[in-house]
C-alpha cells in the first residue's frame, strides 16, 4: 500500500468535507468530528431531535466515500437476525444443507438509524461487530471487510418510544456528537436547497483503500510523553474518588471514563493534528475532541440526573481544572 504524505492526507480530507458540504448546510463541527472518527477507525453516535439531517449526513458520507453502504432502520420489533443474517435451508442437486445469508451488517459503512428505538437485545447484536470486526452466527465466525464503521443516530432519551443504550455499547462508540438546531441563515439555505427543482448530490471523494491508508498514517503520529500523561490524568480525574477530580465530578459523577475513552482521545487528537497539517499531537488537539470522546462515557449519579447536569459541563470544568 502506498504511503500517504501529510499533504495528501489533508487534501483527501478536505475533498471529503467539500463534497459533504454540497449537501449538508452548516454543521461543520459535526462533519469534522464524524470525519475524525472515521479516519481513526471508530464508530460515531449522532444525537439530536428528528429532522436535523443526521441520516442525510451519513447518507451523504456514503456517497462521498466509495464504500459498500447499508442502512438499518431500528424499530421495536427488529430482531438480531435481521441485522446479522441467518442460516437458511437450501436444496441443491438433491442435497439439503444450511447456508448463511449475510445481513446488512456486512458492509463498510453501516447506518444504524434511530438505534435507540430497538430493544436492548437487538442493540447488543452490534457489539461484536463494533469491537471485534466480526459476526458469529450458529457457532461460526465471519470477518467483516475493512474498513468497517457504524454510524448511528439516536433521538434524545426523553422522547417517547426509546430505549437507553447500555453503557457497554455506548463505550464502543468512538465519539458521541450532538447535532444542534441551525441558525437563521443556515435555515434559509436549507430551505433553498431542499425545496428547489434540483437536489444536490455528493461526488466520490475517497475510496476504501484511501481511508485505510489514512488510518495507518494517523496511528504513526507521535505524541510526546507529557501529552500522553496529560490524557491519563484527565481520564483518572473523571472518577469521583480520584484526588485530582474537580468538585463537579465529585458531586455529580457516579463512574468516570474507561481506558477506551483515553484511546479515543489520543487517536482523535492524532487525526486532528494531521488535519491541521502537523505531525505531532498538541494540547489543543486533545481539547478539540475531548467533549465528543468523553460525554457518553461519563455516568452521572442521581443528583446529577435530577438537577439536569450535562456531561459537557463536567468536561468543561475538568479541562479548566487541569490545564495543559
């Protein structure tokens, strides 16, 4: 595989963002975080009320990336076999045998739409695929083709008909990205693009081989020992029993971030550094991805939930209490 330079990495990433921008209005921060996660080899959870373009964003990424794309609409009656596939009885030349028919999980880019509308049993069908890159059916394991990404959308949990994602599955998402309402100018642009005669489409900007090569380059970016130590101290300070935990953590957090959160923070910072044209991780790269990497990994206690404390508030105080 041909090695990429930093310039080629940036050019390809810029081309992907430009093609997505032909369809998606605004949301530059959301697009950047999703792109960072994909280039780091992680999965993304997008949360926002219906109608903000979460599904459209992922579909557009599927158009911009030359990858096999599949969409799974999660509903309360969806079963694990509807995602993974199942063994069917076939009859060939008089011989009857079971053959595996792959489900929609066998793709490069999987859109798990409204993932929290399915039951926990169905949600858990994604766990092995997201962590191990494989699927086990009838005691046989099938490898998923690389690259493999799950991009899931989720409605806020206070909306009717939703099931909270288990902590074990939340932890497997590299980033959780909040999708907010557009401002007035963006809303006008959305109306112009979506109610006219022509509909914009994204062109191909990168292939699967490009994404794999960019992932390999991202993992080679060096991080100084004091940057890695800073990330380690941040992770430990999210636990209320740690002596360096800020007051908001001690008061409102039940359990802090796992080591997987630290991995996401460092890998996300490496990709961010490359996108900025640098081949070394700086503290600002860590801060740029901190909220997306940590917000879904902080478990609030009863007081935090009762008082409506947001994980982003806790992370903000944590970053202020532990300066680089």
